[in-house]
């Protein structure tokens, strides 16, 4: 029997307990061992909860108990999760986590400590909720040179953009509805400003290149400036707007960014709607592969945590390889990246815009007082210089 502790009995932590208890027969069969939850760490009491007798308030009970071999860290945040995780790994206890903030900030350090102590630090649930993406990058695609990852990695923003497109609604109205339904936090900044997706693409980028991509170095732009009018134009163009997180390696340069993009109907991410997430991975031999599913939520995320528990149970005392060194990657500034841009200007600036940008594809959408067009391919730096001369209303990048 393998004893497991759960740190944090919130949404994901309670989901982990539920998955282990409900799917006990399947999990034990696939683990080759009986998995048993011994402790649940939380500051609160849970009178009437079926697992109230397992709740403890002192982390020392878990960290000093030699029977506990695997810990599920579902607390979130950096403090005290980092300290608890580090101490657990130093004690030879494997840790499975859904904590993207901690993984993005201290991932290589914690992986190194785990391996030095013959245990594992696994984080399948930190990106994409229940979508298997970390394990494919570590195991299934090991024969590949991965050169690009592009994904819709935040369910809240995808839900908002989907509603704006389908209903012609404004951002603020849809955000309020998303909060009422529980899809958006009371303070939605981490989601709508792109910070959540940024941390996730930092993790995937690090696994892609085997070195550390710092999320603080990734250009990040959210969806707060996207309007219902943008979707009027997008519809005319046969496109939609998605918040994409992407990293690419081109000619020895490594780019990473999070921003809204227009994508066409033939793009594999076009039909990823509502709270669903998807990740497209490009390998030099395989070409494109795509991973799709629920990117958040209690049980999908908990399922991913428990999949790591099963992996740890199969490898007690053994190291599961994860290639993520602590050497920092120097990202190339996005100023060098080239693409086309969708641009809106006031109607009286039409001639100046065409003169400045040269040849452009005009978009007719009967929006009063505006002139819209798509530029030729150019670098971000070139675009910004031209846009400043003209004085534009807005721009959205186009993903080819």
C-alpha cells in the first residue's frame, strides 16, 4: 500500500480525493499498488465531510511520516507551497502538483532536488487541466525536435471570446457573465491580461527546449482591448479571434509570446470554443499534432494530478526523466518576428494609412467612421513605427 497526502482541500484538492476514491479499482490496478489517502492538509475543518477524519492542520505530520511516499500539492501560489514542496522532495517524497505558478517559477530547481533524492516532481495538471500534454512532450515525442508550440491555454478568455463572437457582446458584459457562472475569478486579471497563459507557455517552452524559459521574459498581451467591432471585421474576413500562447524556434532564435490573434477557418484551433483548451505541437519529423480537452475545472484537473500519482507509484525509488535544465534561454525580442496585421484607423486617416503602409488589403464591413485593412507581412518593429506615424485605433496580429 502506498500512502498519499493531499495539501490543500480546495477545488482541485477535493477533486483529487474524489477521483482516487471513485476510481480506486482502476487506479490501484494501473499503479500496481493500493493507493490510500492518509492525510489532507488544510487550515480549515470540514465537519460532515466524508474525509473529515483525514484532515490535519500541521504540515509536519505529513513531512515527518515515513509512510507517506507521494504528496499532491494543490494549494496554489508560491508561499507556503514552495517551502512544503522542497522539504517533501528533500525527504524523498514525490510531489504531484497543479500549481502552474510554482512550476513556472521554480520548476528546474524542484526537478533537480527530486532527482537527487530518488523521487519525482510531476506537474501534468499545471498546463491544460485534464489535457495530457506534459507527458507527451516528455515521453511520446522524444524522437522529435519540437520547434513550435501554439495553444489556447486559458478557458476563461476562450469562453469570453467565444461569447463575444457568437452574441456580438462587449467584453465587459461577457466578463460579468463569466464571473457569475464561476468561469472567471472576482479579480480576473491573471486570466484576461494573459498572465495565466504566459506561465503555461513558459512551462511548455522549457520542456520544448530542455532549458529554462522565464515567464517574466515572455511578451504578454491580454484580451481587454478586443471589442465586438473586431469580431464584425473578423467575420467578414472568415476568421475568429483567439488568445494564443506560442513559442517557436527559427534559425537559432527562440520566440515566445501571448497575445490575441486572428485565425482562419482552416486553422486547427479555430473550432476550439468556450472553456476548452487545445495545444498544437510541431515536430520536425511528425509534423503537427494536437491535444484537446477541458483545460480547467475540478475533476479534469484532479484527473491529471492523479495520473501523476499513478506514475509516481509505478516508480517508487526511481527517477522519471524530465529534461528541464536551470540554464536560462535568451528569448529573441518579438520586434524581429514578422507577420501580417489587421488594422483599424479613423476614416479620415485612410489616405495617410495607405500611403504609410503601402499595399494593403482593404476590409469592407460597413463600420461607420472607420477604415480597416490588412498589412503585408512585416516585422513587429516595422509595424510599430508605421502605426505610430498614422495613429491607429487598434491592431490584431494574424496567425497564418
